[in-house]
C-alpha cells in the first residue's frame, strides 16, 4: 500500500501516560522503522515528547479523542506540526491490538497510508468561547436540578404550589416560600403575597399551600433556595462574559437571529460550536451530519432503512432542538412553523423537531456562507408548491391527449 506521509506519529492517550509510536523511512531503502516511547501527561513530559517528535522530523501526528485527555497533547503540538484528532469509532478494532503500544503503532500505520480522517477542532478563540457556552448549559442544568429537588420536597410536605404557579422560581412563588420558611402558616396570608396575574389564582393558591410544612422542610427549602440564588448569579455572570467574548462575531450572531426561533443564546452556541466559518464543511449536509441532526441510513442487500439520527455534536444538537421547540409555538406564522405542524401531525413531535432543527442549521450554513439574512419561504409555501405540482401534472395529461395548453392565471 502506498505511503502518503513519510514521517508520522501515532499517539495513544491515557489519563496519566501516553504512548507514542514514530514511523520513519528505513535506511538504504529498507522497511519502515518504528520507535515507541511512553511519556507522562504532565506539561514537562509533553514538551520532551514534542522535542523528540521534532527531532525525528515528524510532520503529522494523530491521536484519539479520549475523553478530555487529548487536549493537553493536541495544544502542545498544534503550533509545531499538523495534528489530527481522530474519532475512535472510525478505527475498526483489530484482534490482538489491545495494548497501548500496539494501539499507537496501529494509529501510525493507518495515518501513514492516509486511511484516517481528522475531526474538526476549532481555533483557540472559538475553543474558549465553546468552554463558556458549554459551562452556561451546565449551570442551567444545575438550576433545573435544584428546582426539581425543591418541588419534590414540597410534595413531601403536601404543598401543591407547582400545580398552580407556572414555576417555583417566579417572584410570587419565591415570596410565598420565604414566608413559609419564616414561620408563616396561614395559607390565605401566604397566598395574598402573589403579584400581578397570579392574584387571580389566590383561592387556588390558598388550597395548594395547605399542607404539613414543618421546620425540617423549612431548613431544606432554605438550603435549596440558597443554592438556586448562587446558580442564578453564576448564570447572570456567565451571560455577561459570553456577550463580551462574542463581540468579534456580533455580525454573525445578528444574522442568525433573523431565523425564527433563534435567539441570542442559540446564535451564540451556533457560533461557538461551528466557529462561524462554513468553509470547514464541504456542504450543508456535512454540517448537519456533524451536528447530529441528519438521519442515519443503513443499507444491506439492496434494502435501506432509517436508523434514527446520527451521533454528532450533542451541544449544538440540543440547542437546535430547543430552537425548534420555540418554532412549534409560533402556530404556522412562517415556513418553519408550518413545517413543524405538518410533520408533527404525521410523524410525531420529536421527528418534527429534528426536521426543523435540520432546516435551521442548513439555513444558518447558507446565511453565514453568503453573509445574508434569513429569507422566509412563507407559511403558504407548501400550498403553493402543491398547487404548482398539480398544475404541471394536469398540463402533461392534457398534452398527452393531444391538446396545446396555454395558461392564463386569473388575477
């Protein structure tokens, strides 16, 4: 098999150590030579590894994306040689290759023959933005978990506040919880703390707040609310930091917000995960497959069948599904809402959300590639498309019968 790269390195990474196999041409036309060494994953050892690879004349290195352990090695080498990050699923398991040394040698052999494809690793500034947006998602997950703990604790006290209030984190709900924690036991007085639109629900609130809220429940609720306040403050600070970090891509973020269902946070995640540089993806289909919103199709013996969605970027996929959920509440006022409504009636809500998420990402691909805002096809696009198709079919049928057809649309 032809050798595509003369001097390569395959790296098998663990938490504490990594194994490096260097493949170079042999002396006087002999067979290719392999040399394997093991290094610690500390910064000092990584620098020693880098100097050894440069001394060997390595021009390209490949490593598996093992958890987050690959990052230190990748960052150490990326400024000095070409580094490929590999998806472990793309390298088929070979019987007998179950040690770090053999894994590193196998990676090097595949690399030198050009049998590997690198994964997309964004530049440093996008990587930093990614860390910020992903951290915010984790904080929002913490907020959800604390809210669920609070609701379960109130259920234990037979307090049904969550059945009347839209959320336990609203101002009215927090005022009521604070009164209960401070020792107020009269449900009518507690319900009277409701504000705004919640005041019309005071009779229902009084019934929902009648329960067995003890001092033990008050202690737990106080602790949960304190953690909720800390998480809310962290999310607020994270939003400010992300907004400042997104300044270089403010134009792209404004463009993306012209898509129905895409707000500022969704646009920020799209920029952070894709880098806003669509030239890295050959087509919109490649981007959709990479994000995990494209259908996986299996084929065998001439028969093909769908197998759900592909594995992809879970952070981007999740935010696109969330944006599709926002579109579904627009009730057919645009093309995406109409698409969701038509698919949900036939295929179900989940499939419709994936399809709309796919459409949003494809639109984002062309918008960022062409630097132009979103152009909506209109809520009646499906109707117009069907009418045009019916017209063409009827014209063909009349022409087959020997008629010459001239269309004169009515006003």
